[in-house]
C-alpha cells in the first residue's frame, strides 16, 4: 500500500510521511517532527459495537471529535461492529437492533450506516483491526465487514489499513536526524476474568511479546499496567530497567444499566466506558533526547 503525506496546519509542525502495511501483521507509520513541543497523539479504541443500541454514541462522538480537534490518530483494535442480528444468529434479539438496520439486507445496512458515521473522522484513522465479532461474520456468512466498510471509507482516506486479530504497529518519529522507534503489539483478546479483570494477561503477553506497548480488548475492561523488565545493552553490557506498557482498551457498549439481560445474568460486573489516549513525546536534554509515552483515559 502506498504511503501518504499529511501536513498539519497548526502549531504541531508535524508531517505524517506514510502509513503503510509492511506485511500481513505489521503496519508502520512514519512521522517527521519540526519541534518537540507537542506530542504525537493517538486514540486507542476497541469494542465500540457501534451498531448496537447499547453503544454510547454520545461518548463515542465526544472522543472522536476530540481526536479531530487535537489531530490525534485513531487506531481501532477490534469489535468496531456488533453484527449479531443476522438471520440464523443464535445471539440475536429484537431489543438489540437499531430501527435503521432492521432491513432485509441487514449486514449491508449496518456497514453503510457505519461508513456515514465514520466518514468525518476517516482522515484521522490509521487502521481498523478485526475482533471476534468481525471474524465470526467472516466464518459464518463469508462476508468481511471491515473490508466492505473500507470500500466506503477509502473514498475519503485510501490509506486506512485493515489489520487482523493480532499484529504490530511500528511508529517511527524522526527529529532532525534522530530516529525514535515505538513498537506496539496488539491482540484483540483472549484472557479474561471477572475478578482479575484480565490483568493476568500482562504476565502471559509479556512472556511471548517484545514491544514497548501491548494493547488488548475483548473483555471490555479498562486499565494501564506498567510491566518492568531488565534489558542488557549489547554494546556496553549495561543492565537497564525498561517498561512495557499493557493497555486494556475498554468499551463503548453500556450493558449494565438495565434490569435484565445477558450481561446482567452472566457477567454481573459492570464495565468502564471509553478508550485511551497515547501521547508520545520527544524530550530534549542538552545534546541528547529521549522518548516518553504517556496514557490518559479517553472518556
């Protein structure tokens, strides 16, 4: 996929040189900075379930509009769709379909409606990854909802990348000859627990993944955990302590403010709404510079 150039017309003085799919599992985004005053900002989202009546669209639009206002780049890590109301789906419920989707061509109606919703934000979206709700549609109906959605969104931004259930996002920032690399591994999710809130996944992911950031969703939990580890520098043999950041992205599906329902009976534990902002700074110190990653709740 060819790269693209975007120059912000404000005080950030930052160029997005390219956003491209390197292979099936790696998307790479290159930035060129003219100043270190402002961070490169990302909005990390998953489990929007945007077509479900229980999706808190007011909150969703709030953070999406903020992303546009602050020139943040949007990354979606699965379950953009819910898509459980199709013919023959055992999960379907008359209460869980929006009136505008209650049509004979249900899948088409949801995808087209979602494209209209996301069109104003398309230029800020870097990639949309598959979650279990998308892979289920591919498996049972042989329709790829993300690929079909991008058929619409690519008319506005042809560089949005379709990622799979897991993969890497490589972020390269160049500042006057110095290069700073941030690696983000994502997996939509597999490890859960109503008591641990999926926190045991930190030890599991950290044992198999080498990256600066690990992002997962699926369980609708929301947290940031710092995982320190030792690293031996090959040239100097100096032992350093590094931090791997683990991010649970949350959800926008409010399923608990009701008297009955599947989650009320089976999960019981309410889930927090929203996503996460990830800011990457370059901090100068005399002749050297370092990269700093900060997270704040997007709600």
